[in-house]
């Protein structure tokens, strides 16, 4: 599983990345967490509010910071 | 301070839960309970602050320290309570307006109507200056005119709920309404003028290259419970961030209130000093998140002879024209366009400042 965090480097984006990493760790999943900071790359996902959470190419949330527990649910655990 | 999440405004308490949803009913009950506590607290502030200052601390109303302490004990809880209530309400309203929805509403509008609509939507659409660039690109992508997009980008930060609460709490509803309407007017007019100037050549050229989308985002539908959650999140994020500034600002304001002699500021920030408005704008632009702490200080100065127009101009330049946002927008806009943008908005702010100093 591939998790991407879209964000241009603001404080919220860092929190979301940390939350995603925590969720993956707690699940013991082998998913990778990758940050996407280039605006052009971000726009390809069709989101207008950052930070956004993408799982396997699908945008799950945009413009908010879900908690590690919420992310676990989004990951289907 | 009381836990922010347990305080919920009365405005939303009457919202009804979906029938048959147990969680919704429980949340509605929680809201009603919080609203009752909120109202009780709100009406305790005035007698409570007097009792505390004069009886318990034994400070006379006529002493410098007494005046300062009474001011702080009255204003600080009042502003914080209003802040929690309004931010919660705005958080719920904003859950109805995602940027994607706003974009759909603006797509295909003519310029003049578009400017008005964009400015109004700027108030209710959740916006963080950190996502100014994706938002700008998203608007351009569907062909929304540059001037209309800029109207949105002026109004979104300028008409800000925290500023409105502080103005409402410290200056009264008339000043808050003036701020809201003149802020919208500046966004509409400045965006329209910028649109007329045909500045597309000063947008970074890659912006107009079509970007192939690999995914689309469809915001999930929210129910009553989720929207209440949005309100609570807004309170946690916004009130959680600004309360130290607000308290510090009210503390400084209290000091000025008690110790600075009447009329001292009239020479510097009074109506007669025409240059006070441009000075307020110049000082205001580089300031940003600490805006919340500055308003109470300015309010105290106003009591010592500063003019209202100067205060409005200062407020608008602090939150409407922020340096960090300009730096972020530099990714998509050339410096010439940013300078023109700042210049035109600044002229609008100056006009508002001078106008109110002249008529009030």
C-alpha cells in the first residue's frame, strides 16, 4: 500500500505525515508514507485544499488533519 | 481557562438531529447543555469581574490598578467566550462550503457578478493561506477569471472570524458590521480593477499549461454529527492557537486603559493626523498571526483618542495583506502582479481609513 501526503510544507502537512506514519506503525503495515510537496504534482490529484491524504492514488481527505485512528479506518483496518 | 470543547454556542443548539439517530440526539443534548453553560457564564462575567476586583482584591474603580484589573477580568473572559461561540458556528457553516463547491459555483460566471460572488464565498469557504496556491491553480483550471480569483483571495483572509469577534466584543456590532461590509467592498472592487488590468501576463506561464489529472477528489457527505465535529475542530484549532495572543493583547490593553492618560493618542492616531492611516497600513502589513493580540491594544488606544478609521485600516492591513501569503503566492504570480495586487488593496484600505476618519 502506498500512502501519499499532499502539502506544500505547512505545519498541518507535517502533522498529517506524522499521523499517517503512526497509523502505519500501529497497524504493523508495510505501507510506505511519501510526502508530495510540488504544487504541480499536488494539482494532478485534483485537490484544492491541503493537506490531503492519498491512499493508492485515491484522495481520501483534503483540507484537514485526520488523527492516526481515523487514518487507520481509512486504510481499511 | 475552561476547556474550549465543552463550550458551545447557543446559535447552534436548536439544530435538530436526524430522526432515529441516537448519536445525533445525544450530541444535540450535549449542544443544548453547553449552550446553557455558555449563557450562564456569559452573564456571570460582568458581576463576577466587579466582585473579584473590588471586593476580593479590594481595588477601587478610580485607582489605576483597579481600572486595569477590572478591564482585564471583564474583557478577557468575554472575548474568549465569544470567540468559542463564533468560531464553532463558523466551523459548522464552513462544513457546507468546500473549496471544490465554491469553485463549481464560480465557474463560468461573468466578471462583475463573479467578483461579488467570489468575495462573499471567500467569507464562508474554509481557507488557510498555506493552500492559497492549490486553490489559485484549481480556480484557473476551470477558467475562473483572474480578477474573480483575486477577489476571493482578498476576502478570504480579510473577513476573518477572529477579527470579527474581537471587533464585536471590544467595539460593538456597528464597527464589526462596518468592517465586514467595507472588507467585502474592497475585495469586490480591487478584484474587479485587477481583472480590468489584464494582468494574466504576470501569472507564471506554467500555470496555464494544462495539467493532466490522475485522480479527482469528491468530498464526503457530512451528517449533523460530522458538522458538529467540524465546529469543535475549528474551536480546537483556531481558539487553541490565538488565545495566548488574545490574553496578552487584553493584558496590554488593560494596562493602557488604566495607566495611559486620556487624549495622549489623539496627536498620533487621532482624526487630525492624516498620515496616521498610511502609517497604520505600513505597520500592519508585516504583522500576521499576532493580529488577534493587537486589536485589544488598539481598542484601548482608541479610548485614549485614536480614530476609528485608523483602527479599521490597521486591522485590514494586518490580516488582509499578509507577507507570508504573498510569499506563498509568489509561486504562481510574478512580483509585478503581487506588487499591483498589494498596491490596489492598500489603496482600498487607505480609502476606508480616511473615509471613516472623515465621516465618523
